[in-house]
C-alpha cells in the first residue's frame, strides 16, 4: 500500500517583466502537480543551473491560460519557476501530490 502527501499553495507571482518565482525550493523531487493560475502565466523548468538568474535567461516556457485547472504534470517543484504572462502580478495556486 502506498501513501501520498498532498499540499496546496497560493503563490503571488510577478508580472512578465518581474522576477521568476520558484514553486517550492524544499521539494526537490518529482511530484504530480495541478496548477491553477489566476491569470495567464508562464512556467519554466530548470535546465542546468537552478537559480532565478539562469532561469530568466532560458527559454522554453509552458504558457498556461488563466482561470483554468491544468492537467496534472510530473514536475520537480524546486526546479519549476513561474511568472504572470501579462504586465500585472497575480496569484498561482498549485496542488502537489507525492
């Protein structure tokens, strides 16, 4: 029998000219993650160095519609960074099951 732990978070994220926000630096393993951005958002998964400066220089965004629950994704929250797709800051809710 397997057990899982579920956590839900509300993350304030910056507008598209602001800094990227890391989902969760304390969870550095693969998890099933559901996301619900309050407005359109971009998500980047770290390649190589995992810090805000290197993330900002990388491309390959996942672009998510706002006000939609997106299908579960297998992500490492410590290596996943988000920010709003528009000029305004917004919130980004995510649910982790591990």
